[in-house]
């Protein structure tokens, strides 16, 4: 196996063109922090894009940033913080649950379409992805999108690349929309709600006119690992609602919402940031490296039933809820399939989907990591793959067997 380390996009294209001509497959790697996410690599060689790093253009006034794909997220965030701006989709840092010693990059975040707690208000990573430069499976460079939002016909190329895990093209440059950071923030904490009552409260808050930007529920055992001393010692379930914006607006909305829902506690800006960073990073389950981790997206109202069904069969299962119940994190004991059959059966009843985020490599090779597609969708997915990478040399098998 050869590790290719191109110094620019032209050299990357040359490597891919050679690989296509020789029918040699390539594992695509930027920072490498998500190498254990998805099915195990099954490539002949590695294309390490680490040298394709650096911010190319950043115009704070226009709220647009362009950077090479392997630019570390730490560099992006430092530049944005200096101008009181942010990536509104709140990209999560999963190095706690996927320890690699590597650094997350902007291209990796977009390729995996990773979004944090603010997704319920701001949308997913793909919704802030404006354009890119890439190399397809023939070794041809191409571009799509730009620095403004435009209507499209045919394929929406940004939407296709976001969440494709590098299986369609190798992105070399990425343009994203940024937004101003909120002036202030706070979190309302409701205590002792059952999971059904918590989902109902989160739905009421998110559907209210008070612009809740994040909503999560942690059962008592999980809340004890929230990272905040005041919450850890309570030994009680907590439901958290985040408010952001101008100071007077946040204060008014917090008062009204707290009165409607029965607020019992309020976190200030620093604790709020620490709490929601931990939720996005799946911090409560970071220390349980010997347990499998599932990311489940059910209908929110059905989320507690999904958890109960899995717990009935796998008694040691722990869970917490994000996105108002639209995202459930399940920590389950390993086993032969890490609970795959049980989890997928429970999620199917809720018309949702599940992704196996953390599991030993043999399990990730043996069971579907991503939600299996039905016949027509699977056929469409293969046609799209063939259009961009006809020889199947880019991250083969990363998302499903044989693709």
C-alpha cells in the first residue's frame, strides 16, 4: 500500500487519474479523525490530503468563507471567533467517541454532513454548503456552486457531496456560509420529567415563537455525566432548552418560556456553551469505549418507544435525546452485531433510520453501518456513484458493501 500525499489539487487529480487507469482503489483521508466512522477502509492505497490546508478567502461582511478541504476546524473556528461569527450548524467534535489522535477538518465535516444541537433551528451542514472544487473518479477537476445561494436544476451538487463520505468525488476546496455569533445565550433546565413528558415539552418549546435553538433530554444516569457540577449531583433527569440572541430578547423569552414550562434552573453563557458542546460531542458516552454507539433518528414523538423497545431486549442500554427527540444516542453492549437487528427493528416502526457510529472493526465490516436503502433507492444510489466514480476507486465499501 502506498500513501500518496499531494501538495495541491493538481497533484491530487494526477494520483486519481493514475488510480483510475490502473484500477487501484484509494482511501480518501483529510485529517483522519473520522477514519473509524463508517465501514472499515478496503482500499489499495491512501490519498492523504493533509497538505491541502489553509483559508483561501474569508469575507466577514459577506458571511462567506472558502478554505481548502483539509483545513483544521480549529483554524476555521479561530478565524470566525475573531470576527464574532460561527458555523451555524454547530459541527460536533466526535474525537471523544472516535479517538484517533487526529484533527477534524472542514472537508471531513462537510463530507460526513455532521451537525450539532443547533440543527433544529439552523439546519444541517449541507444547508450551509455553498460550493466546492473537487476531483471525480476519472481524475477530472470540477467545480459546483459558488459564494451565493442560487436555485438549481438537476442535481444539487452540494447536497450530493455532503454526506457522501468521499465516495463520489474528492473535495479539494470548500465554501460555506457563516453567521454572526449570538450576543448572549442561556439554557433553561426542567427537572424530573419522564421521557414522554420531556419530548412533549421540547416539542412545545420548539414550536413556540420563542426561537429555541437546541433541545435535549438526559435521563438521570446520563445527566450525572453532563460535565456540569450542579447537574451531575442532582441525580435527576434534566430537559434543556437553549435560547440565543440579543440580551433583552433572551431575557424576555427565557422568562416567558420558563413560566409556561415550569423552569427550575437557568445556565449562564459559559455553562451553556460547555453543556451544549458536550451534547454535540456525545460526551456522556465518550468514556464507554467498550460499548457500541448508535445514532438514531426517529419521529420525535416515537423516540421514547424506540428506546424502551431496545432496552427491553438489551437491558443495559443507555440513551439521551437531542434535536427535540429527533436524534437519540444509544449506548449498547457489544455482542455479535452490537444490537443491529434489534435497533433497526425498533427504528423501522418509528419510520426512522439508524447509524452505527462506534463498534469494533469486524462488526462494522459485517453489519450495515448506515441505514440500508430499499430497492429503488439503492439502484439510484449506485447510478449516481457510477456517474461520478465509474470504476469505484474512491473510498470503496465505505458506506455499503461493494459500493
